[in-house]
């Protein structure tokens, strides 16, 4: 290799600062052959945690080795493409922020690049690393395995190099590398595929390798280049697997690599329906015979095919066809316009809504009201019923100051973990505590929401309000960081999440709202001349509310670590 930098390692990351620190330390200590040079590019894809701070610390510890790049366009493909453009090496490698890299990974990569000069791309071995016991329902081997989701990433084709062919499992994004010239010949990663923020979408790797094959490029499996993928405990839920399988199916449908001679109805290849129906039947049989693991497997397979069908129904609408639009329009209207959770407003007017959760608080809420009054700003307070009943004069003062009061449940319970009756009583009890000042606005505690809990709130006549901007002020960040995060995301129509109290927390040091109060003062001073700060009902009059299918799966074990100012918080089973 003749270039000054032989290998560029591109590490794309989003909000995984703790894992990133460990990964960077391992990458900086890789074994290298004499004369081999490499660089590490950390591409921060809009993180709002300590990613930059962690990277800068690693840069200080390893001068000249690591570079930091901030990519504002959200999405893994955007981040990878930016890394390719910024890389100096003739070999460009990709890895993830949730892996443990074998010390010999770089050397194996370099040796393979020299040993196989006719190959443009390479894939290494990926082994899952379990740091907990898998749930009883998970099947990781055999005919009924559940590995398509990518939660348990694995790529092991044996102990000998193998050339990849059509129909084989392609390399995994956390362990692949390419010669720079292949991107000039075959293009970059498709930006309409791949993960974007917290949205689990897939397929950019498979699409790229498919293009390599069609272009006559060759790529090969290298077993000695090993990484270990740390299995994420929080993603080992049946809900997450269901969503992942559906989105993987959508990715396949969006790539549209189906046979050209496939018979289609409204854009959907007919054989997809023929593949789907037997799996539905086998799943029913498995349930009837008590084979629950097998039943879950067929359910996930069903979601996989449904994702492909859903996405191919979209393709004619995006092009010139109209059939899929006719079928989808009523469904989208009901889900998005009636059942959707409001996150922001589409508006050209310079208006934003400040919202404050978990109050009222006898010390911090009055001081916050004084700050808002000084700057002529109005806000929305989503109050907890227990606190409202304890401090009724504060509820009255907030309302009389011209602010809006919304419902944040009786005692800040995680709604997906409650029964329907409990959820409805939580909302009703809070409404009674807020009367006569509360409005029909509801924000789910912790942002946790299931389809049934959302329907409960809607059934009781509430508009469900989430947010589009959060500085995570409940984590004890200082005022400067809170303001920085908010300033970076200030857009007309945004709904901003902050807290004038914390009803439940994991550490006593987070109780104080002093940094939040300072941040609000600084934010209003900085943006008061450019934006109007209005209540949520006012904001909704300035444009079309934007709704999202806001669903989340809470972790009972994590919630059970929380406490309140009075002591233990609610305890959940599971």
C-alpha cells in the first residue's frame, strides 16, 4: 500500500456515548503490522448525548489517530457516505459503536486486502456476545431461528475464506471493508434505506452488495477478521422483534429486487401473498398445539412478508400507479389524523411551544413562572395529579398567569404496564385534581405508550401530545448544554420538552431544576426576538399538526430503580 493512510475505519454513531468510549479504546489498541497506518473516523449522526465529549477525550488520549465528523442529515447511510467522502485510506472499513473488536482485526483486514487483490469488498466474522440470559421465547439456531431482526447479529460462514455469491447471506455492516475505487464505480449507500435515529430500517448493506454483484465486482468472506456484537438487552422484546421484522420486509420491498417476470397486483408480487398465507396457517396450528416458540417464529415471518407487501403497495403511488394509494389512503387517514400522537406543527410562522412536565413544584414552578413573565412567554404545564392535589394554589397560579395545564397522569405510572381500567382511572383522577383549570391534553408519563394506552387517552377525549425537541434535562445536564441542544433544534412549530419537577428519578442529584431554569432564561434571551413562545393549543392554530405512530416498550426493571422525593416509586412486575 502506497498511501500515507492505508486503512480508514469509519465508525458511525448515534447516542451511544458509553459504548463508544469502550469501542474507541479498543480500536486505538489494535495490533498492526510494521508500516501499516490507519485512522479512525467517528461520524456523529446528530447525537444529543456525550458523544462529542467522549470522542474528544479519545482524540486527546490518542493524538493524530481519531477524527470527529458531525453529519446533520439523519440516517446511517448518510453517515457512512460522509465517512467515505472524508476518509484518506485506500481501504475503507466500517464497524459499529456496540461491538468488541478482536485485537487482530486490523491485521487480518490488511492481510486479506493484499492476498486477494482481485476482490473489491470483504466481510468478516461477527459473533454475538451475550451478557445476560436470553428470554425463554428466543430461538437462535435451527430452522426456526429469529436472527433476521439484527438484534442478535451473527455472520459466521466457517473457518475458510469463501467468495460471496447470489443467495448467500451478505456481510454485516459492523464488519465489512472495501477498496476506495469500488465507491467510484458502484456509488454510495442508498439514503432511503438503513437506520435513521431511533427508526429501525434496514437493507442498505444488502442493496450495496447486490449492486456490486450486478456490476461484476467480487467480494469475499475473511474468517480471521472477527468482531463481537454486544446483544442489547433492551431490544430483546417481542415488540421490538415484531417491528424489526416488519421494517426488514419494508426494506426488501423498497429495494424492489423481485423477479422481473413476477405477476403483480397493485404493485405486489403475487408470490408474496402465496408465501404469506401458509405461514399464517402454520402459526395458528402452532398456537393450537401449544408450540409457542414456533408460533412466534411464524408471526415474525408473517410480519416480514407483510412489510414487503406494504412497501410494494407504496411503490406504484410513488411512481405513476394509483391502485395502492386507493387502498392505503383510508388506513393512513385513520391512523395519522385520528390516532396519531402530535409531535409538532408544520408552520412557517416563527412559533414554538415550551412544555414542562412532572410539576407543580413549590420551589421551581414559581420561579419558572417569573422567568416566563419577564419574557412574555406562554407555556404548557403537564402536571401530575398527586402534585396538583398537594399544591392547588400553584395550579391556580399557573392558569391565572395565562399558561395551559395538561394531564400527565395521577402518579406518573408507565401506561403500557397498567391495565386499561388503571390507565383510565389515572387520567380521570388527574383531571379531577386539575379541575377547573386542566384542558383535554394528555402526555404519557416517560413518553411510554402502547396502542391500547393511546386509545384510552383518546377515548376520554384527550389530544395526545408528545414532543419534537428534548434536551434530556432530567439527566442533570448543565444549563449551557441544555441550551446548546435546544438551540441546534430550534425550528418553527416545534414542541420542546422540559421539566419543572421530576416525579421519579434514578439519582437524588437530578432533583434540582436549577439548570433547567437557567437554560430557560438563556433560551428566551437568545431567541425571544426571533420566536414567539406559545402554548400548545395556540401552536396548533398556526399550522397542520404533525402526528406520529408513537409507541414504546418500557423496561420494568429499569423503572423499578426509580424513586420519588417521598421514597420508593411504583413497582412493576417483569
